């Protein structure tokens, strides 16, 4: 495909995106977040009246609508800028703004509120791969409390168990970007609050750009541990983190340890 064909295809893609944006209807208020006592608070602000109101757990649909508005406005603005850049010169095609990056530029505490527009499978740019590498360092290095367990990965993270070392190291050897105990905001319907949770891993398929969570259940033969794990999976599902879709689940018992061949199979079939 020559450069002219590439430009035409890109223009059609952007025009389709703008057409979708024009069909949207959104509220006039804007959404922002505030952290109080370790929990995320979502606030609604009306620029015309200056009024600001707290949105609780029962306002999840309104929260999503407000953040989706913010996402689509940024998406539309970026798409228009990209179209203008294409019209200026073919030589600057590779330097134009990329609407696909809008989703990844949204802060993690708000990104889970929306479903991104995808005209095709999202692929990761080098910019976002670099962001993932920085995340791995940021979140892995905060776990100094695990130093005494002598469970350090090849990446240098201090993890909770030898099984987590196996998973982390197999991911690294396979070239799969990951972040250990990535801070994730969930709506907990049982407590009625938004909370910061820390799934064992957040991993990335660099071919498709899809992000997955990975939870390892290390003591499912213990009744209390199993009950707690089922509660976590229930809350995750309420937040669109679902086994078989974007949540990878591994487990073991005292009699049946983690199988490294199974880990490699998951990596090969899901993350490569």
C-alpha cells in the first residue's frame, strides 16, 4: 500500500469516527475525582451554575455517562486535528495525533468507566509500551513489605509468594509487559463505595493492545481463603473484570502446586 492509499484509508477511518461522535448526546456537566480516606470520590460539576455534587455508588450510570462525554469530546477533537494534519502534507503522516491513544491517555481511575471506540483492534504504540514499562517499575517497587519473604522477581519486584515469582518471571521471559499489584478502582456494592484494589497482575497483549488482569489463588483448599476469593471475583465481575474475558485465573492447593507448563500455555494462547 502506497502513502496516498494509507492517507485515504486513514481519512475514511477518522470520518467514520466523527460521524459516530456527532450521533452522541451527553449531559452538560463534567466529572472529576477526589481521593478521601483512601477511597475514590466522583464529583459532578456544572460549569454554568458553579454547582458541584458528590456522586455515590447508586449513580454509576451517571458517572459513566459523564466520563464517556469527556472521552468522546477528546476523541472528536483529536480526530479533527488528525484530519487537518493529513490535509497539510503526506510527509508528516507518521507525526499526526493518533485518536487510538486517547483511551490510554485517560487516567486509570477513570478509564474503566468507558468502553473505547474501536474501528479495528487497538494496537499499542511505542509510547504506550513505554508507559507500561514505567508502570511495572512504579507498582513493583512499592512492595517493600515483602522483602523479608525473599521473593524477588527477575524484574526486581518484591512479591508475596513463590508462585507469583513463577508467573512474573514467565511473563518477563515471554516478553509480556506486566505491572504487579496495579492499583485498580472498583465499585464495591457491598460497602457502597469506590475502593482501591490491587489485583496480582495487570498484563498486556502487545499484538492486540488488550489489557488483562491476572489473579492467582494460592490456597483454594482452605475454606476461608476460597470464600474471600469468590467475593473478590464477584466484585470484579460487577466492574466488568470477568473470567474468560479480561481476567485470567490460576489456582493451586497444598497438594497441587502451580504448573509452569499451564502458565506458558496461557501466555501463548492469550497474551501473544
